[in-house]
């Protein structure tokens, strides 16, 4: 985990901290509250990534380079991220095309 950005390490540690809650009821409630908040934060993270990927592309990076930066994903997937397409939206698009 040492090679991860500090923000990612802090997020992972915060999630792992739920396991340290000894009281089962308190833990279940805390996790439920975090999960209830997650959809909004997930959307914010996806939008932030999309904006930054678009900025990388505008600065002259290729889709292949961006894919490598994002963990070795394909150039096509990097382009989909830049367009705001999630796995779910790609499936819907593909199903509509059938």
C-alpha cells in the first residue's frame, strides 16, 4: 500500500477502521451509514476522474498513455472513461443496440 497516493491510503484505512469497532450494533450502523453515503461519493469520484482524463487528453496524452496511467487499462476503456461511460452505461448501450 506504500506505493498508493496518500489520499487512497487514508480512504482504505478509514474503511478498514470499521473492523475495529468492537460493538456489533455500532459497527453495523456505521457501515450502513457509510454505504448509504457511498453512491453520491462514487459519482463524485467518477466525475472527477472523467474531468482529469479529459484534461490529460487535452494536454496531448494519447488514450493508450492514459490507459497505462489508470492501471494498464485499454486505450478504448480510457476513452470510455473520458466520455463518462461506466460499465453499466456501456451494457445499456450495447443492449439497446441489439
